[in-house]
């Protein structure tokens, strides 16, 4: 029906233009009126419809940008150097075995480990949410004893385990401390000899409200 109406209007315009000078003026007036209606629609009605529709895409983009900025701030707010680990230890787990007299007893399990310590947050503004460590296990020559520097461990000892250990949802307030204990294992770890370990804080995530 819309096309029929447009065709009829165009036919009338052609008829009026070809008929006489007076009808040409009438046709011009009709065309001006139609053009005014079209301009009114695009400038007023369509503009009002666009304003009535909420900019959902823009709001979603702003929300995504805000979340990304919050996540970036959480990753850089606390430096790894602001985390102190007191009483840090990596100890073998325990396993049960049957003694010669038939009784069960515990002995160290050198293929499962307990990583523990006390985390202190030295940052004066933000709480700690997550901490990720790099933990390495070394097997050293039998004549090594006591604490060994990392440079020596990397050259003189064999690295038999290397993994990331994540501690999550810690919620350690600024200036506060919290103990932790995590059971870990190393993939494809061989039997250790004179073993040593090294644990370093790799990354810290702050809690951003």
C-alpha cells in the first residue's frame, strides 16, 4: 500500500507540472510540504527515539573498561618486594609404611611437600588478595651443607622441580601478617639426594574495592 501511495503522489506531481504554470506552483508547494515533513521526522522524531533508547553498548564498554582498569591496578598496587616471608620452609610430607614387626609407622615422603611460612604485607595502603611463588627443588652433591646461594644451586646442583604455587583469597590487610601452609608436588620429580629449595615471590594481587 505504501508503494501505491508514493506512485500516486508522483503521478499527481507529473500531471500538475505538465498541466500549467499554476499547477506547477501547486506541485512545488506540495513537494515543499513533503520535504518539510521528512526533515521534521529525521530531526525531531527520530532524534527523540534515539535519545529514548539507552546506550547499552556504550554502558557495557564503559563497564568493561572500568573492570580492566581495576584489574590492572590490583596487579601493580603491591610490589613483590613488599611481601616478607618469615619462617619459610619446604618440608617433605609423610607416608606410612609397615615395619618389620608388622606395625605401621610414618616416614618422610620425598615426592610430596609442605610449603609454609608467615606472609607479611609491608604495603601501607592495600590489602593482599593473592600471592604467587616460584618454588624450585634442587638435588645437590652430598658434600654440600648448610644454606647455599642461589647462584651456586643453579650451577652445582640439579633442578629436579620447578613450579608456581598460588595462594589465593588471603585478605592480608596493610601492615598485617598471615601464616600459610600448602601441600605441593613437582611433576616428574626424580628422587632427591641432598636436596635444597628456593622460593621467590613472583606476583602479588591487591584487593581493590
